[in-house]
């Protein structure tokens, strides 16, 4: 009886409990884990996943999924790098269009938003399952990335661009500031706006939401557009940090994003979850990745461990749903 009394609290704080246990275990296993430098390193690493996972959360809350975010990240990072370094040449018209840093960044983010918009339009207009539509975009965006870069990295992008991924502002890494802004914006949208209420309503019961007068298609297109734009922001951080747009960047990033969403308590069935939960899930994934590296665990085993963590999180989610 006593355990049942505390069950709701255990379910509510299960991610936080898991993070605390993980940190305690890693602090005993590695003396490098609980250091300031390693802490900032983890925060920089998870900033990209937070951007992607926040967009993924909005999608999953509507009972959807977006498997294309890793490829969109690579494509938008490459577009930004290409425009910044080479501009656009139109030899037939003897025309060259150069881009400032801000112009290239805006173009990259808009590209991500447009790709996400296309995903949403395909899903709503043709009733294609989100899994299939975004899986197709995963391949399309990756192919476009290789076409844009011709299979070679676009490097040496300048110190101003590098500042986005490697700089510090007020003693905090710039990527952490970017991810914080993304988090705050998403929290406001989901908790304080009609759009946020519509997102939860659609995920909870799409038919009821439709009968309530909510424009289901419009909301879904907006949500997928957000996911694409946030993946592009993640691409800017990755490209800036490496000072290079790699054609194969973002491989498997969608898996880390989905893991963060599920571990954070967002139901894959939609309608239940929070941005803060996803942030906590991203921190758990980041700490886990960092800990496995510090312990010199093989990259192959790291994939195995993360796969089991995702599976365990889904099992717990299903168990909690039945309990409710």
C-alpha cells in the first residue's frame, strides 16, 4: 500500500531519479566525470540534441514522428556553409550572389523550415504515415546534401561563424545559450499559447480536436516546420563547431532525439509529455554518452547500450500508460 501511495511521484520523477543514479555511478567509476570542464563539455554536446529533441517533442505530441531530422541537420548545415563561403553563381547570367553571415544563417534555418513544411504537407495532404514520409525525406535530404557538397566537406568558414559553436558569452558556451533560448520558446508555445493547446488536443484525440474546430492539417504543418527549423539550428551548431560542413553529419541523430523524448516521459501515442521532460532526457543521453567515452567503452557497445535504454524507456512508457 505504501509503494502504491508513492507510485505517482516515482512515475513523475523517474527521469530525474535515473539521472541522479547515473551521475552517482559515473562519479565512482571515473574521476574525470565530476569536473567543471567535463560538465561544460557535456552541456555543449547535448545542446544540439536538445534543439532537435525539442522539435521532435512537438511532433510526437501530435502522435507523429520525424525520422528526417539528422539528414535535415546535415543539409541545412551544408547550405549555410556553402552560401557563406561560395555564395551562388549563375554563369549564364554572369551573376554572383554573396551572403553575409546572418544571411547564410537565415537561409539555412528557412531551408529546414521549408523541408519540415513539406513533410507536414505530405503527411496531411496525401495521408502518408509520418514514419514513411519522414523516412523518405531522410533519404532525400541526405542525397541533396551529397549533391550540394559534391561529396566533400565545406571547410574554413571563418572565426565569426566558428563563434556560434565554440565561443563563450558571459562565461557560458554559446551553444548552451542557443539551446536555452529554444527551450524557453518551446515551453512558452506549449504552455501559454493556443497552438500548444491544439498540439496536445490533437495528440490526445484527433477526432475530438477536429470536432472542436481545430485545423488539424495547419497545426501539423506548423509543428513539422518547427521540427525542420530546429534541426537546421542544430546543423548550424555542428557545422560551426567543426568549422566544416560534413556530408555525413547528423547520422543517427534522430535516434538520440527520439531517445531523449521517450526517456523524458513523452508518450509515443501523443498528447502527453513536456519540453522540460525532453530536456532531462537529453541530459541523460548526453551524460550516458559522455560516461561511456570516459570509461573507454567501444563505440559499438555504446550503440548497444543506447538501444537498450530506448527500449527500456518505451517499455516503461507503455507500463505507465496501462497503469493510468
